[in-house]
C-alpha cells in the first residue's frame, strides 16, 4: 500500500451529542435541506452520511474572519450524523469509531447531558480529536441573529444582557467539561489545541457560527491531521448500515475511508451465519450535500475512491453485520484468508 502526501482525502467527521441538541439541524443548515423535519418524532434512528465538497466549504467558511478560502486543500468533508437517543449507543460507538474528527454538539441551555457525556467518553477512550459546537445560542434572551457574520464579532455586538447570559452559561459548561477532565476554550482564544478542546458557539437553526465551526475543522484537519489524511491505497472500508430498499434489495452503506471500490470487485463481509462473499453489482452515492439515508436519486459509479459514504449493491447481503470491515478479494488465493478474517470479527 502506498500513501500519497500530495493527495489528501476528505476527513470523516462524526456529529455526536445528546438527543435534540441540533445535530441533524446543523447538517440541514450546511446542506440547505430539511431532513430533520421528515424524521419520525424528530428523532434520528440511523447513521447518515453527507459529502460536503470543497467549494461548498469555502462558501460557508467565508463568514469566519481570517479564513482564507484559497487555503483549502482537502477535497471536502464526509460528515456522519448519529442519533442522540439513549437507545442508540451502538450507533454512536460505530460512528465515532469511523471518524477522523468529531463535532460534539451541546445545547447551551442544557449543558452536558447524559449522552453528551457518553459520547465524550467514547472520544476520549479512542483519542479522537473533537470540537464542541455550543448550539442554540439564538435561545439566549434577546439574541439577534446574523448568520452572515463571524460569530465572535457578532457576539460582541449583542446587548450586554445577552453577553452576560452567554458568559454565565459558557462558564458553567466549562466547569462541567472540567468535571469530566476536559479543558475547553473558545476557538478564537485557544492557543493550544493539543491541551484545550475548542468550543464554537452556533445556531444550527439560523446558521450563526456554522462558518466558524467548519473553518475551524478545515484548519485543524490540514494542520494536525495531514499525515492521516494522505490518501492510502490500502482498503479501509466499514459497513455503516444494512438497508433494504424497494427495487434494490438489501444494500450496505459503507464508509470507504481509504482505497478504492470497483464494480465487479469480490467482497467479503461478516454475516450472522458465517462469512458472506459476493460481487459488487453497482456503487451508488447521493449527490453532494444530500443525505445517503434519504431515498433519492443516487448517482451510479463504476469506481469510487475514499473517503466517501457509498451504497454497495450486491446479492446476498441480508445477513451482513454492521459496524465491521468490508474486505475486497484481489487475488483468488486470498479468498479463504479473508473469509476467516471476516469470521474472526
Ligand atoms: P437526535 O438526532 O434525535 O438526537 O436530535 P438532533 O441532535 O439531531 O437534534 P435535531 O436536529 O433533531 O433538533 C432538535 C430540535 O431542536 C428541533 O426542533 C430543532 O429545530 C431544534 N434546534 C436545533 N438546533 C437549534 C438551534 O440552534 N436553535 C434553536 N432554537 N433550535 C434548534
Ligand atoms: Mg438527529
Ligand atoms: Na432530534
């Protein structure tokens, strides 16, 4: 396998946090979609994936002061949405294990809630870097929104009551993080991102601060994760969800981190009743800024290079176990070894 330091792949970014903190709404604002409104009870129940191309990132990051759109070297972001409801701990674990960096969403009115702390522990255990989105700042009493502005300049322009309420709630949340052994600082004041986790105030609903949040992750990824993001030809692919779709049968949605998947590839996966071996019939992806878990007009591909969220079509995928690797058999003498590997999982 070879690494190419001139070609960076998209970082995979997982959005985590307690139920209803605004994870899906934040993605809707970035995508300009309304996925959250269509969810049963407004509750996310599956892992999703959305690619945000560099052009869209540049346009949304322009709102952050001091951000240079010409500095963007990554091809975009692949953002994974997860459920915050307590019954989906397995999906949070799966999502956080797939990502390069995470966004931990905290409701400024509620502070650290049980699944926020659960998510925080997953990130700390795995050593996954993350940024905190301190969301719903529009709920500060008297807050006036302006999603076009840099959030820090904009906060300074709020009434003194809003600034005071922000300060009080922010300081309370800093203490709650400290109680969980995490030092945090506002992203514009954070001089040491190895010691302090950055916080960006946001309104997922109105868009305030979203440019600052995305700009922070672009800079962080390129500065701190460049080596990890150098495209690698060795396949790194994990099954995110197994979904049955009308007309398509059982498909698997995978996160292809590194390497390439091709139509006709022989794949080996872990099944509930032993290893599953099949041939890729087709590779589908939603359009950019569209959610893979929303049925729509998927685009067909003969070959896809990571990092991407991909819907894989093949026969016999009914019993695939999610959360585990998808292997590709490149030489016939590899098949038995890969089957044994799949069964060990
Ligand atoms: P789960 O996926 O079910 O865990 O929830 P979630 O974190 O994805 O939250 P979701 O996007 O479903 O938002 C929950 C509710 O909060 C919805 O009614 C949103 O409209 C609202 N909401 C989200 N972000 C904001 C925000 O920034 N400000 C305000 N005022 N409301 C918000
Ligand atoms: Mg959601
Ligand atoms: Na919700």
